C-alpha cells in the first residue's frame, strides 16, 4: 500500500509502484485459500453464504462511503478534474465492473480508476470458492489440483500479449488471475507443512520487488512480457518465508507498529488516496503542498473510516460462525 501511495505521489524511484497491486493479489490469494482450506478440512465443505456475507461486510461499507463522497465532490465542486470519467467510475466501482470497463476501454473511470483491482478481487471471491469446492469433490488430490490451476493461469497470462493489448491485459480479471492463483498455490503448498523457507530467499525476493518498483515502468515491454509474473513469484516467495519463519528479521521488521497500523487500514487508504490526490491536484495549492496534504489526508480519512465505518461491520463479521 505504501508503494502504491508513493507511486501516485510521483515520488522518485517508484516508477513501478503498480507492483504493489500484484503483491496484493498474491497475498489475497494466499489468505483466502488458507481460510477456505481450513474450513474444508474442518467441516468438509464451504459455507458459501457465510463466506460471501463476510466479504460484503468487509468491503461494501467503506466502498459505499467513498462512492457517495466522490459522487458529491465531483458533482458539486467546479474545479474537479476529469469530471465525467470519474462520475462514470462511481457506479462502475460499486457494481465491481471497473476492471472490464477499463479492459475494454469503455471509460478510464477517472479518479475511480484504481478500483479496477477491487473489481478483479471481487470476481475472484465469487468464482474461487466454487472452483475450490469442486476440486475437493471431484479430484483425487485437491492441493495438487490448485497448483495445476495456477500453472494454467500463468500459462494463459504468458500467452496473453499474443491475444490482447496492454489495457486488456492489465485490467482484465482473467489475465490478472495468475497473480491471485500463484498466492492460492502457495497456500496449497504450505497448508499443513512445517518446512521453512529460508531468510536468504526472503531477502532475495524483497530485493527483486524493490528493483521492479524502482526500475520497471507500467507500460514497459518488460512488464507486459513477464514483469508482473516475476513480481508475483517474488511476492509468493516472500509470503512463504514470512509465514514459515516467524522469528526472521523480515517478520520482525514488518511487525513494527507503523506497518501493522497501515496494514489494518490499507483497504481504506487504497480507496481514498486516489480521489484525494485527484481533487487536490486540481486545486489552487502549489504542487508540493497539494501532494503533502494529499498524503496526510490519505492516512487521516481512512483512519476515521476504519474506526467509524469499517470496524462496526468487522465486529459483525467476526461474530459469524465460519472460518475467515
């Protein structure tokens, strides 16, 4: 999240800040699959109603508030940038249609364009529990089947430049499935395993991610022809290390309170930061002041959202009786 924020603030050495989204997909695939595997082994099935309800309680309240705020701001303030595109983005974001709207170049969605990744994520939530349930019912080794499905998604992603253009590849839920499924494969490999992934691999994957963030621009050929997959594989290796070596230096670093604070509020930060940057970038403030204030508000507003909007629904979510 911090990398994405720095990228949109146009800070130097963050030309590949979009890689933060690839990391997010891997983490999400790992987390959701671990939750679902635990439920499958405990109960023999997945309570789909509880799963979808939990996702709705986690995601929809904060998204609804952002959509209302952006709709009002871009309707009432005279100097807002890309008014029409951003207003288009409000219903697209709320209905989780942003990814396909951008993939087929119907509309850029203005300062709601960042919600394409949330759209991809929601499509994953809808499809993956059903597919995972089918793998457990109809295959002999479901965990191996997860790895095979991930390999198929990676193959499709590698072949996608032969079929599609950049916008279609970057925004499509199908072409972005590889990153999510790489995270799912990590969950399948690690579930029930006691084997450690050493700190050397963890450090190597961290350096790889930092190099991509610093040197691989979004629209480059390097990204289109494998940069995102390299990012995902590095993120998967780092995730495996962090999960299996709880006493390592990287775990201690990421367990510091500032990182935990940002992590808990990362969803709200992601939702709010881009409209805030867009709104203040067109104001009368000097550029440096606008960026500085945008960064501050990108932490302050999500912090309030986390306390007064997200937490009440998270408490309801945690009272539901099902893993995850």
